[in-house]
């Protein structure tokens, strides 16, 4: 099978739509700007069936909110398609919806419809619509821009490894697991992104491949410094106990649902938990450099093994 991104290119070529390629699609109805997105959350692909059902509902909403926020939008309404196998009981579905409800309250959005169907495995497919007065694409990075990320990276992957490798946890491990099971999309950045970001996306596949997405869509050269990548204390402990490089985890882990964006240097806001990890240094070609060398893309691709 070809890679996920080549597949998307081939399929969108059939539709002859060149607007595809951001976290959400930007549409205008009258003079109102909207962004729409959908993301399926599937058993054995994105989650395991023994995870707490409330967290499945919460995360299915978060991953879609994250895409809306990445483009500077504010989430408003959603639809959910549930795919339900025989072995799922009613109470399990109710608990998923308790997670959905908590997410809707947290993000101030409403689920206004959806549908259910039988399936061989559990799936939660969410469609979201948001309003956006300035749509921020991946394609607007400018030479001289700083490149920033929010929060810390790599925690979710460490949480996933812990969830699937042991049963009793220390306090720091539980915090990593929480990041994996119940990520919160960065709605606190909506205003900053829509006002100041030149290019923006969320980090869902892994920082290294997501940096390449911005470089390619903006046709620029990005240089980053490895030691600027923000790593949590929990990830540092996890990495040292497991003899792993926390920066490698942050670069390739994925599912962080933090934001990756570029902006002019003067727009840096020291009151936000954002970190400058690099700079846009040239245009006319797509390239990502880390400490002077070409950065290998090592993110999540549905159709390729890691
Ligand atoms: Mg995304």
C-alpha cells in the first residue's frame, strides 16, 4: 500500500480540488467563514477496547477540535457516527457519551446529530463545524518567521507505551497515560492563532513529519534546534528509565494534539506555554533541517508500519 499522504493526493486529484491539504476545510456561506473537519476514531487503529469508554468519547471530540483550532477556528457544532460491534454493551456506549458530554462542556460545543450502524469493530466518527474569521493554513509560513510549538511533546506516545506494557503505575506514569487517553485540544490558543500565526497545524502525526507538512505546503526551509523541543519532566523520567531518547519520542511520537505554527518574532507571547523551536530561513524549496542536517520524517502513517 502507498503511504497515507500519497493516497490523499491521488484521491483529491480525482476531485480536482486544490483546497484540500489543511487540518480543516475552509468554506464560506454568505460572508460567514466556516471550517469543517471529520476524523474517525477506530478500535485497534487508534484505541484498544479496554480503554475507559469515557476517555474514548472525550478524545474522539478532542482530536477534531484540535484541527479546528489549528486553523484559527472556534468549534461550534458536531455530528457523531457510531459503528457498533455485537460485543459492545449499551452501558459502554452510554459511558462513551458521558465522555462526549464532558468534552462538549469543556470546548463549549454542541453535538446536534449523527447516526449509528453495525460494524465489526467499534468506531467513533466525528464531524465538526467551526466559525473562523481568518483561516490560517499550513501554507503561509514566511522567511524570518519563528517556528513554535505549544505545550510539551512526546507525552502521548510514552503514555501509550505504558498503557500497553504494564498494569500498575507510578504517579508520573499516570500523567503520561492521561495525555494519551484524554488529550485536550488547545482552545486557549484560538485568539493567538487567528491573530498572529502565518501558518499553523496541529501535531497529530509527530513533530518531524508535521514540520515537513508546513515546509512543503509553504515551500520554505525550516531550521529547528533539537534541544529547544519542549519535553515534560514526566517524559524525561520515562525516557531515562527506559533508556530512550526523549527528543526522538517527541519528534516521532504523534498524537500530542499540540499546535505547530509560525509567526513574526514580535508576536511571541511569554504568558503562553509556547516555545520557539526554530525559524523559517529560506523559500522556494521545501526542507526541514535540524541542527544543520536534513530531518528525517518519522511520524504516524496509517498505511505504513513504524
Ligand atoms: Mg490535524
